[in-house]
C-alpha cells in the first residue's frame, strides 16, 4: 500500500492533448482537471456524487469526476466541456443548449451537456422520463420531494 504522501505519475489525454503529472493518490480527477490542468469548465457542486455538475467523459462514458481519483484515469481519454468546440465552432450540443435557453444559471451546464452527450449516444430519441430518471439526478431529487 503506497504511503499517503507518496506521489504517483499519471498520464491522461484530455481533450486530445496528453498530460503527464505527478499527483497524490487522493487527488480527485476533478481537482486534477481544475487545478493541475487549469480546465475550470468542470465545476464542483455537491461533492457528494449527486448533482453531476462535475461530469466529464472518461473513455467515452460519462463519469462524475468528483468520484474518480486521478490515478484511476491514468491512461484514459477525458473530454471536458472545453473539448467540445472545434476550430471555434460550438459543438451541436452546446448550440442546442443556447438555442433552447437550457443554461439556467450556467453552473452545472457543462456537466449537463456532457451527460446529454452520453444520453444521446445511448438513445437518440429519449423520452422525458428517460431523460429525468436516467440522466438528470437533480430532477430525481426534486420529484422525490414533490411526491412526499
Ligand atoms: S460535484 Fe456533485 S456529483 Fe460531483
């Protein structure tokens, strides 16, 4: 078992660019992205793995980066909100959020966009129930309180 203070080398490809860093084993992927790589588009909301504001794609699958250690992402390919646009052009999901006023305060929007990408990868025509129950945990919480 490694000493808590012992640092570990990680190599992670983020938005197509390979990054090598030495991190503490307890370093979260969220911290790695925001603090080591200065990719601050990934936000921390609840810190209890519920809100999804910190969602990124890891090897093409949506993960909450507050529940993944940076060492677990060693060798992985990560996509953050900064990696969505191409050559100055918004990704269609970014454009759709803007066109449909899906931004609200904007704090969790990056996580929502990446969750939506995962949703559409799995199901191109999701119904409202699938969207609410399978991909947007915040709605599950609000519906829980409305039903009480
Ligand atoms: S910060 Fe809320 S799920 Fe990660």
